[in-house]
């Protein structure tokens, strides 16, 4: 058996050192590059770079981690639930896994869909001239009303709460938690709880619209993004629901869904119900009409899911 050449060992150590340096610097690398090049960090998603973005990115900035499991979670939503410790065990597909364009065989029982808005004042700049409004005919509340109409047209019962939870923005989720509890107390047959938002990405219209706008049937639509918290014990059930809806959206309207964003900084009230999800439709640079169109398409797919199949 021949000896390992010193040059080979040195090259191996150099590669390992570079890898370690890359991992250490990964939390700052992409934001720094994007800032110097005046690139919207969200564009890195389409290039395959994994990322975690906090809400109100324009004021809070982006926190980006280059990690292999984040990459798989963004590019292949079925991997969104895998954590680093799970890689050794992930030798076979998990039970009930869904490939893109399919849906899990698990379906909700007949019951009521609950819709509410932790940030009811989220508006659309092209339509209102501002990102927030107390006129709920111009905000995400209007999207909830339209989704309710479509679901009811499909004989699906809906409870839509229009409470103004974000008068004090810092208390939004504390206030909406009380609403969720009241909804659960009032209606014991709730099968799904949707906290309906719009995104806040983009320092200007061009950058924001590039991230949150799709074209469906020749019309501009606000894209759909699911935000799922992993900060509670039963989060996989919430993630499964979001994954099923994402896959159905991809099947019926390719490109309409932006996928699933997993976050661990808050439970977003999703610990209160196994069918609780946060849904963002469009962004503040979309018009209200574009967001409504996205909401209509989402409602069609949601109805398909609840009744048990595509129409």
C-alpha cells in the first residue's frame, strides 16, 4: 500500500479549512454581497441559496443561513421538516410524503374553516398609497372576505374574524391569540385556521413585485407563501397541511406558490390547532386587485383540497 503524498494531505486540509471558513461566514456572506451589489436578498432564493427571512425585511434586514437542510426545505418542500439531527435517520421517505403535484391521502373532516388576520391593516401601496390602512376594504381583510365567498359557494362553512389586532403592532400575535381561542371556543368543528397576511418584501416596487407576483391565465396575481412555525411540539401537522396546499397549487397553477418558509422565532398561534397555517398573498407592492386574484386562485385550490379532489 502506497503512502499518501504530503501534497494530497495539504490540499485536503486546505479544502477543509476553506469549508470551515465558509460555514462560519455564511450568516453574513449573502447579505453583504446583496448589499454591495444592490441585489434584493430574496433573489437568492431563485438562484438556489437557502435563506430565512424575518418579517418586515425592509426595516429589519435579512438573516440568511447557508445550510444544506434549508436548501432542501426551500427547493423541495417535502424536506422542510427535516432538521440536522434527522439526516442519519432519513434513509427512507417519511410516511404520507407528497411529491409535487400530489396531495397527502389525509384529508380534513367536514367542518369550518377559520380565517383571521394578525395584521389586519396590511394594505397594498399601488391601490392605497400606503402599506397600512384602517380601511379594511383596502387590506388583507378584503382578501379574507373573497376567500370566504368562494368557499361558501362550494358549501364549505367559514368563520371570518375581522378584528383589528395590530393597532399596537408589537402586540399583534398576543391579541390574535385571544381571537383564535375565542374562535375555537365558539366553533368546535374548526378544521383549519388561516392567519391571512401579505408580504412586506422589497425596498421598491420593482424589487418587491419580482418576488411576489405571478402570471396566471395572462393576469398578474399575488403569489402565495406559507409560513410555518417549528417552535412547538406538533408543528409537523401544520407543515403537512401547508405542503399539501403548496403541491396542489403547483399542480393547478404552476408558479403561484412561493413554497413554505419555516421559522422558529415564534409559534404564530399555530400551537393552538393542528390545522393552523399562516398564508401570505402578494406583497405591499402588489395592487389590491392582484392580491384579490391570488386569493381567488388560492380559495379554489383550498376548496379542492377540502372537498377531496380537483374539480
